[in-house]
């Protein structure tokens, strides 16, 4: 068997060194993390915002029970879908794992989690529920109008979640998000202490994998997962915004055929992967790049 592209890099990682693995959805991150854990030890830690929810094993492509049995896994499926969760919550949980002395292998596609881990996270107060509710009801244009100039110049104004978070911070605290970020404490895990790996895979290869994986999700019970949540479905909940969920909800409610829901979910996944690839290029320039982990 010929060597895999990742073999040379993995052979140089000290067995006690923390490892970070980022990449677009369906790029093979979890399989790579499992290889590293099996060969050098450590605990695999989730850094994917959808995989924290207990109800979404299939639709979020969480590791299978068989994979979880091959190495310790943490922060997978440990929350109910209505539980509040943020980058700050995740960072505090990761801090406990790091403090335990076990080597972390942190893997996922949520760029903000990695940024907070390696650059630090401003200690901002939690958003009051009534302000979150108010923000949910506002248009993107109204949210942008409520930002200070410094914050507006520093975030992606096309990303509603980021804009709303910035609006909530300013409304709740009277200070702009950029001002809070200027007081960011030291990072929990600086890049200099890690082996940081970013998967840079070819677009057409990834798009084909995304399509195959969603079909496997449907075969593996994704529709049953969504059906179980349907009675309490709330499109405002972060958990219920997971890609594939709104589309399958539409099918179950009779507004889409299954084929239409499948196509819409695949398109949404490819768009998300494109944003992830852009994040890697713009934010992870010093990370080790792997073209394909297989």
C-alpha cells in the first residue's frame, strides 16, 4: 500500500503534543483524529457546533458508537437540543479536559472554536434572553444599523449569526464587540504548543463526498432523527439550524419531496464547506496543510 499524504506529518508529531484538526465538512477529519489517537494516544475532543447535541448523531455525522469505542471521545452528543451553548461554553469544557493532563486531539469544522482556543476569547457577559429574542425578530439590515463602526468594519456583515451576536453584545453591555475583543485574555492553547493541521481538499472531490455522505445519512436514519424532534422543532434554536434539519423538516411537513429536501441539503452543505475553506485560507495560514488525509 502506498503511503498516505498524512503519514509523513503524523510520524513527526510527539505523542504528548496536543493536536488540532480543522477542515471542511466531509473532508475526513474524524478518521484522521482516530488514527492519531490510536497511534499516539490521547482523547478526541469535538470542535463542531452541531455534534454537541445528543439528538443528531446521524445528521451531524458524529463518530459512530464503534468509532467511539476505539478511542476516548469528549464533547460529542452531551447536550439536549434546547440547551444554551456558545463558544465560551465550549472553551470552558475544553479547559477542563486540558487541565486533566490528557493529550487533546481537537477536531472539527467550527472555526470560531479554534480561534478562541488559540487566540483567546473576550470574557463578555451572557446575552439576556429578552435581547436574544429581540434580535431574532430583527432584519439583518436593522442589526447592522445597531453596530458601532469599529465592530462593523471587523466582522462579516453577510453572516447573520455574527452580526446578531455583535448587536446583542452592544445592546446588552453598551460596548461594541470590537472593544471587548481588544481586551482578550491569553489563549488557552497557543498554536506554538500544538500540531495544528488544516485539511485543504479539492473542491470537486469534496462535493462528491458531501453528496455520498448525505445519501448515507438518509440510509442510516437521518429522517428518523428529524422526525423525533419535529414536535418541538424551533428554527430559532441553534441545534435546529444544523444543515439538513430544516430541509428534512420541510419534507416531513409536506412542503418538499424527499428528493427536493435531499438536493437542498446537499447544496447547503456545499455552501457551508465553501465558507469553511475560505476560513482556512484566511485564518489558518500558519497551520500545516494536508491535501487529503486518506
